[in-house]
């Protein structure tokens, strides 16, 4: 290796180890890619005669739930939290020596989650235990920032932190009890972790980003809006777990009506003129769609019909969470690399492919035919993998404007 290459490698490691979002986002991209390839291989083995199934010591559905809820999303969340969070709280970004050890353990154990389940169930549970401990360690670091803050608004940061702790509990439960915790991972992971995090970030960021691009759209984010956006999720989860059968419509449908009105109030139509802004707004639309589907499913269940299956859940996870992940990460990646805050044509096409993947996954639950599910994971992979490959090199390269960060 020549001196120039060695210097470039040293610079890359220095950047990754010094700037939180660079490290966390790259680790998240790796985990996302591995999880997607694994699920693609699983679906190929089910759909294609003669395709050899991957070895596995834990039921595929349990692994899929754990990886898609807890496997990669927290890395992006921590990257965002330690980048935007200090600005929210008006405190200094923590020194790299404080977050780096926990981040390294979280990244290594998160990647090991994907690989260990091919080898041994106990090894996978050990990886989950390390991941949960690193996750809680990172939460404790953010708690210190929260405690040191004198910012007048700490609500968003507090809600995200509480949701992350709930998410860590699902990984810890898996570490202790294995796939028997599948229901806990799904219910608590979705309704007390994922949706509260994404709803909170939407409340803070979408009106702010929209007003920055479209000054004619006034910032609209009163606290009662946040209460409904976030509260609908655990309320649904509580009714599903402890309420009468098929009673979630009591929460789902009123919340869905509110969200549809909020979609309009936040300027969905005007946002379509700007691709990056449109990605954020269209991702948020899936929250309204998902709760509508959950409400319809609940009402149908009262009549003895169960025709929607997992369609509402995938509208929520693939549509809402993953669309917003792509939008938010793209924005942070552009903004913190010195690039224009815009989604290029390639990114926009990949985002649209993700929308088709979500529609295909919903169709797999409703329309007869065996091709919808393989099509969904194929479209997902054709969207997510190129997007990850496009973004990843940005994290180990200097900003193109020459600035630090």
C-alpha cells in the first residue's frame, strides 16, 4: 500500500470514528443489506423449486421480525440522535471516546445477529444480549445529554429515548428467552418503539423541513398533535393485547381520520414539487393508510372476517417506517456531506420502487396468487440495496465542501 492510500484509509477511519452519524449510518447500511439478502434467500427457497434453503436454528419468522424491527433501524436512530439530538437540546455533541465503544459493540453484535442464526440459536441469543447492552449503554449516554440540557423543549428527545428503551427490552427479551418472545418483539417493538420514534421525529422535522422549502406552509406542530400521533401507537398495542377482541378500531379509525387531515394540513400536495420533501410526506401518508387498514381489519373481525392478514402491519413497517428512513437518511447524508439537499433522479426511482414493494407486500395478503410475496422482497432488495450502496461511501469520505463533520 502506498503512502497516499494509507493516508486515505487513515482519514476514512478517523472520519468514521469521530462523527456519530457516519459510523452509525454505515453500520446500519451493512445490517440492512445483510438482513435484506438473507430474507431474499429465504423467500427464493420457498418460491423456487430446487433452491436450497439456508441453514437456520431459529424460526425464519422470528428472525425476520427481530431483524426488521430491531436489527438495523436503531443504528440509524442513534446516528440521527447523536447528530440532531444535541442541537435539539442545545448541548455539545458527546466526544467520540464516549460513544465509540458502545457503538462498536452495537454494530458488531447487530451484524452478528444476522450471521449467528445460521449457525446456532444460543450464539444468536448471545449476540442479542450484547446488542441490548450496547443499546442501553447508548441510551444512557443520551440520557446524560438530556440531563445536562437547559433547552425549553425536551419533549421530543425524551419521547425518542423512552421508545428506544422499550425497543431495547425486546432485544433483551429475545436474548433471555429466544423465539418464544416473538409476540413481545412484534407488539412492543412496533407499537412502543418504532412508531413512537418515527411519529415523534415526523412531528418535529416534517413541518420544519416543509417551511424551509415552502415558506407559504406555516409550521404546524402543536403539542396536542404530537400526543395523538404518538399516543395512537401504544393505545393500539394496549387494546390489541388487553382489550376485547377486534376493538382496536376504537383507536385506529379516529386516529386515521386525524392523520389524513394532518397529511393535508402539512402540505402534501405542495411538497410533491420537491422530491426530497415529497419522500418525507409520502412516507408519512403510510401512517394514515396503515391505521385505516388496521381499523378496517378490526371492524371486519367483529363480523368474523379476517381478510387483510399482515397487510396493515407491512403498510406500517415497510410503508411508513422504511419510507421515512430512506427520506431522513438521504437528507442527513446530503446535508452533512456538503451536498445539495435534494433527492436525485436515482434516489427518487429507488424510493418509488420501495413504494411498489410495499404495495406488493400488501397485495400478497389480499389478492390470491403466490407471486406477490417474492415480488415484494425482490422489489425491496432492488430498492434498498442500491440505495445503501449509493450512500455508504459518503460516510468514509470527507465532505465535498471541505468543511469538518
